[in-house]
C-alpha cells in the first residue's frame, strides 16, 4: 500500500533513526526524520506529515510538549509515542492528551508497523472529514473569517479546538463584527455539520411570539393558532441552534430557556407532552452580560450555563491591520457580482479607510465598499465617492500625525474643508459661500490666503 502523506520519525538517537528509516521505507512509507522536537515542528510545517513516531524523553523539548505543539498545528496528525519501560505513566498521559497509542522501547517492528498503518487510516478519515466540512461550508456560500490580526488568529485556533466538541459557546462583540460568521464556522467544522443549523434573532420578536418560535405551539393554543407548529429547538434536533442577541430575552423566557438547557426537553405552547431534543447551543450578544446580571436584567444561572466557551470578537478599530485585506476581499466579491472588473483598492483609498474608526465595524466597511464599487466607472474607484465624514476624519488624523501646532492644524483643516466645499459645488464661489454660511468676499480672501486655485 502506498501512502500519500509522510511518516515523521523523531528521536535524538541518530543511529536508531537510520535503522527505522530503512525498515519503514521497505514497507512503502515516505519517511522523514528529525533529531529533536524543534526540528520536528519545522518539518511538520513544511511537509505533508500524516503520522509521527516520537520518543517521549528527549533533550530541549520532550515528547509531551511536542505532542501538544503538533495538535495545535493540525489535530488530524496521529502521534505514536515510544517510551522506556520505566516511564509508562508518561506514555499513558500522552494517550490521554491525544496520542494515537504508545509502545515500549525497544518496539516490536511488526507491531509498530501495524500501528503506523492504523494511524494513517485514522489520519485519512479525519482529513477527509475536514475537507468535506470545508466543502459544505463553501457550498453554503458563507463568508469566511478574513484577517491576519493576532486576535483573529487566536479565534481561529480556538474554533478548531472547540468545533468538534458539543460545548456551548457564547460569542460577544459589537454589532457588525461578524458574530454569525463565527457561529457558522463552529457548526460547519463540527460533527453536526450535516444536520440543521437554526438561527433565531431574539431581538426581532415579542416575548409570546419568541416562545412559540423557540418551543412551538399546539393547534388552538392561542387565537390564530390554526395548526401545530414545531419550534426551533425541535427542528434543531441533532444539529445546532444559534440564539442571536440572547441578551434581549425577557427574564420569563430566560427561565424557560434555562430548563431546556438543563434538561434538553420542553413542551410546546398549549401542549402537555414532553419533547426531547439533542442540540448544540451557540449564543451571541452585543451586550456585556456580566453587567446585565448585575443590573438584574439577565439571570446569573443562565449566564454561567451559556458562558462555557466564550469568544470575544474585537471591533474593527482594534484590528486596523486587517482593513486592507477585508476591503479588497469585499471589492473582489462585489466586483464579480456586478461584472465591474475591479481587483483591488488604490493605496490612497486604503489609507483613508485605515484612518477611520468604523463604529459600524466590518458590516459598515462592506457597505462602503459596495457603494464604491457601484459608483465606479471603467473599473476605477474614485476617492470622491467615499462619504464626507470618512474623508474628513482621514484629513484630520493626517494633520495630527504631522505634529503641527494647533493654529497650523486649524488652518490646514479649514483649507481642506473649503476645497471640499468648492468641489461639491462645482467651483461656484457664490454657492459655496452659501453652503459654508460665509460672506462671498470673506470666502475670496480665504481662497487667496490658502492659494486654492480652481
């Protein structure tokens, strides 16, 4: 049997590595070797490794630490630990930490080869499962998490660890930061990816309607209930349910939700039969729930029930290093939709966007990019199509960064403001004077003083 991925052997005994390398190559394994854990990590990053066979006791960095590093890089890689007879307890601990198995040195070669073959089979299964989940995510047309900011990288790493579990997740962040994107990633990377993913906006419905939406209702339960209605928890069975803006729930609905989370059962409105449901809960909010608990607006017991794995999304103003990447991603997507042929933003426009604080976060940035693409002509985006408040903000910040005096900064701002006003009024001084609420003769003086030529 041929293996597409490589087998990495890690041991500080170079002679043993040479012997193992020859033996395993005879069994059709593509073998690479490393003499310590640091070299092994570099090999994993630069090669297509499927299985690692590593000694536990090594200088510089032991096998237990290496195991954790490998799992951080790629959880699909299978690790077989080799240990001396006197350190079996460490090997057992390694298996608990995620190693495929352990063997006592000197290992029986036939048994070791058998374990390596089984480890490769498991690696391929996990890798194929990961690919299928990614394909499912792509086919659903979902927006990826764009950015290389360190906080975004930390979130991606956390998602890769928690997605395969059933742990409840609480996603917090300002409006427009991308909380639903995180929820999508968790579901479509989980073992429930092929099952329903149900989204409920808790802020969009009244208390009575929300309870009917969540738990369902029986026919005749209230005026207008002319048929039985299945609730979102029932529909989400075996899948995932996202309760968006959970901080908007009334205290009464919070109490009912707490029981569902504890018992995984509920009754439809107007019904008496108990319905059981197996679902994973993801909750999101733009509120500080700890403060809401202190204000008695949110139940303390419910908060701790949903805050099992917290994920906090940073506002865009705290990850400005991602603005160019985000903006160009939106340009490509929107340009393709509108057949505009635009591939990226000019540098001067990126500079203006990076100077703005984006109170509406990524959603606001996407809306502005859409405006720029719509207004573009001949595959060119014009800086004049950027909203005035964003342009003025960039000019003010640019002036501040020059470290000029307050008087000079005021003059610079006034000059730019007059230039923008003249442009807006097609260079007509009379109209511009009215627009600026200034006498025409005074405007002429300013134009002369600032050497603004039309």
